[in-house]
């Protein structure tokens, strides 16, 4: 028992040290914080998978306290929540060999709960509602933006129109916050699981062999999420004005979430064929960049993922290839 405790203590100390470094990077290096957030739960996930939940929770608490000393209470709170909820949850799911889709859903839900809890504490401490916080951010951004527009030679009327459009966009954000936070949680979930896979394999910690992005496929029920969202947006002009905003914002939230999910499936389809045809790494980066641009302009990658729900390009390709080999 003592040898196990010693090993757990040693691994826990390493996990705390790495998590503190990631927490400080998150707090003080904005450009690297995008990478630090999905990486933060991974050390705790590793020791949870290897030594159990109690070790993971103690490491999360120690990490949160240390980051609070170096970077402030709110940074420490977020680091603690990501470790205690996401890290421990990921490690527990991997320890129980949870299927890929269930693990991704679990980690996304834990990210969402953690982010909501952290935002609630931040807003409560500031005495602001989400709408008031957005208005305050808009007020702070309007002045510098107006100066930039003026420096570009824009006339005052154009500047006022751009500011009004920006304020309208900010006013909508609180009503789209559920979808935006959920999409962020989904993206962070995928990044955390992918990072955990690389770390676990490098440290020779058991990791389910079935975890492959090229086989990622949503259940067909998710297709109805997009259909309902689009239907809500289509009926808005024909419903009474009292119901127009709730139905419209519900549709927008559903479309945002479903498009993000099917965009990921579209990337998985592309990854499957890029691996199948052994496309060089440089060309893959260019293809992925083009897919992101196409998604931003036309949402075509999401539609690729949506139709894959019914057509199943990968299964059809494998079946056709098998038939071709049998004929030979």
C-alpha cells in the first residue's frame, strides 16, 4: 500500500506542477491561453485514471490554491473547476473504458457546467447580469473602435452606423450565450480527449484503442436538431410578435450547435479520406484551412457532415473498395 501511495504522491506532484504552469500561462499569456484551457484537465485526468478519483480531486484543489496565489482568485477558481470536474470526469471515463461518444458528451457537459459556474461567480462578484456585462463590454470597446475607424478615414455617419451594428450584435449575444458556451464546450471536449490520448500513449497509460477521429459519427437524431432550428427560423415571420423573439433565438441556438457538431463530422469525413489516400501533411493543413474558410462563408462543411448521417460516405467507400478487390 505504501508503494502505491508513494507512486500516487509522486505522480500527483508532477500533475500539480504542470497544471500550475498551464494555469499561469492561461492567466498571463493570452495567445497561449487557447491551448492552455483544453490542456489543463489532462494532468488530472492522467492521475485520476491511474490512481483514482481521490488523488485527482486533491491535485485539483492544490492546483487551484497555488494558481490563486500566483494569478488571482478567478484564475485559480477556473483551474480548480476544470481539474476537479473535467479532469476527474475524463480520467474516470477513461478508467471505465467509456465509449468515445459517451466520453465526449460527458467531457463537454463538464466543461459547460464548469464555465457556467465560473461565469456565475465572476458576474455575481461584479454585481452584473449577462446583459449588463455585455453592455459594459460594448461601451468599453466603442471608443477605441471609433478612433480606429476615424483613423481609416471613415466619415462620422459611417462610424455611427458601424457602432450601431456592433451594439445590435452585442445585444443579441446574451440570448445566444447557451449555444456559444455549448459549442465552446464541445470544441474543448474534443481537444482535451485528443490531448489526453497523446499523453496517455506516450506515458504508456491504457487508452481505448477504438478512439479514432476518422470514425467519428453523430447519431442520426442530431440531424433533427438542425431541422427544428431551421424550422423555427422559417416560421418567425408568421407567428405573433410576442412569440417571434423566443422562437427565433431558440432556432438560432439550435442551428449554431447543430452546425458546429456537423462541422466536426465533416472534418472527420475529410480526415478519413486524407488518411486513406495518404495526403502529405502540408497539403492536409491547406485543405483544413480551406474547409474552415468554406464553413465561415457557406456552412458547406456542416452540410457535408449532415448528409453523411444518411449517406455514410465512409461505409460506402469501404464497401465499393471491397467489391473492387473481390472482382480482381
